[in-house]
């Protein structure tokens, strides 16, 4: 039987449904009755599991609340901040448990672990795997960063991402800027790689490369200087810097989105392989932000040669692959109760008896300005009380 306090993740859907009757309003109410928040945290499965032993001194006064955020990105993927700065932000925001989940890389986990320890934050090593055509993302939480299988996966992802980025630039070059009628031309080394290096340097308080330093680098050397993966936001930033668009949102809407003129799918691993890889690395696998699939992707949709008529069919297949849960709650999710209901309905219709965990995370990328960039404007997920914090602590330190 799974310990559903594992890694401080939210309690099983089976428990939530039993207490709420399945409706989003009752689901929130059941959490509020028990804990004063909109989710059940740190609880055991309803099968009379023995309580874990006490885990040290209380976190704080009973009325004190802390935050948990299990979905964030540093400059090792498509974020813009160093793991050290993110740890400081997490501390300032009152985050008690924090996971770094960069896309397709573990490059910053060791630094994040040390930074979190220095700030007194409980750190959960994570990763976000880009599966299928990049529309299915699978979070791995509690993974072993030293797992031998990561290198082959990360290398494959880097090769694919570089190839995809160059293909996107080639498509952009066939388009014209409406303002000038000139081709939308970007140079991979100068506009993508050097720009990305300078983002990382800025996050570390270093000056940008000089023109001489940048010109002296080969493409191979520049790639080697980048810690993580090249992503579409790197291309969006180049479009902004070259004044083809005003901000990243416009870049995706006009050029880089799935249905945009320069949008290209990624050749990612299957979601089944993603789940298996995370399990081999000792972690738990979660479907990240499922609402981005059932709200923004068109069905019927094909993955791995199988046609899915709707999200329910896809969710059943994902559950059958052995996934441990769905990332359902995020800051502001109370404004969209239908999202939780859609996921809950899909789980019930799957007929699976496997208890599903509810994941929680902000998907913070480090952007704090009002315009441009992706993700929320502050780190931090859902507030938890001292009682839940102690349960989370026991789950993290069995």
C-alpha cells in the first residue's frame, strides 16, 4: 500500500472523492473542513495505515501556514533564475517544501539541494519529461539525480531540442515581418545560444559576453557552456530581442505555438517510457498541468500510433501506464473548478482501482514582470498548516 504522504504530495483522489462526493465544490469543502485549505495534504490512505513516527520539533505555531511548490524551473531549462536565487525567493515567500523540475535535465538539482538546505527548505529533486510531441509532460518527484539512466535521456533530449530549434528557425526564415516585410531571420549561435549564455550569466551577476568573446566561440563551444536544454522560450526571447514581437506571449501566439506558422512538434519519448524512467530513478510520476491538454489540444489526437477520441481515453491509457498521479492544483485553480472535475471524472471513468495522487505546483519560471515570460509571477503553491507540515516532514523523512 502506498504511503500517500509520500514526498508531501496531496492525498489520494480516492480519499478526496470519498469525502467530497466528487463535485469540485464539495472537494474544496472537504479540504477546508479538515485543514482550512482547498486540498487534503499529507494524509495516509484510508486503509488504516500506521502513522509515521514524529519528525522532530514543530514547524511553528498551529495557526502558522507555509507553502508547498512542486513544479518550478530554473535557467537550466526555460526559467531565467539560478537555483540559488530561486531558493532565496522560496524562503522569502514562506515555501516549506520545494521541488525543482527543469525540463529534461537534472543539471541544477545538486545546486538547488544545497541552496534549499542553506535556506532551511525541504528540497525534493524533480524533473519534467517532455513526452510525445511535447504536449504531454510528465513530472518526476523524489527522483535520484544520480540515476545512471539520466545521461542517455538528457543527451537524447538535447540533440532533439537543438534539431527542433534549428528547424523552427528555418521555418521562421520563410516568414516575413508584417512591420517591415523583411524575413524573420535569427542566427542559432548568436541569437539563441549566446543570448541563453548571457541569461545564465546575468542570473549569476556576471556581465554578458563581449562581442569578441561571443564571436570566438564555435557553436559546439557555446552549446557546452549552456547548463541545461534549449527550449522554445529561448527562441521567443530572440524574437523579442530582435523586435519581431513585443513579448514572449506574442511570440508563441504568432509564430511558435502548436498551430502557429513556425510551430513544430518535438520527437519526445512516449509517456509510457517517461513513467517507466521516473520509476527506475526512484521517483513518482505525475501528469503535469493536464488542463493544458484537455483545454488547449485538439481531439481526436494520436499518440504513439493510438488515436484518442478525448481526454478521458488518453487519461485511461496514462493511468494504465502506471502513472502515480495528476498535477491538479495550482495557484488560482480555485477559479477553475471545472478543471479538477474534468480530471476527477476521467479517473473515475478509467475504471482503475489504483489510488491517484494529486500533485501541486506553480510552474514558476522566474518571471516577475507583468508582461512577457511564461508561468506565474511568484513562486509558491498552496498554503499548509503546521499539522500538515508535520505530516509532510514525516513523508519526506520516513
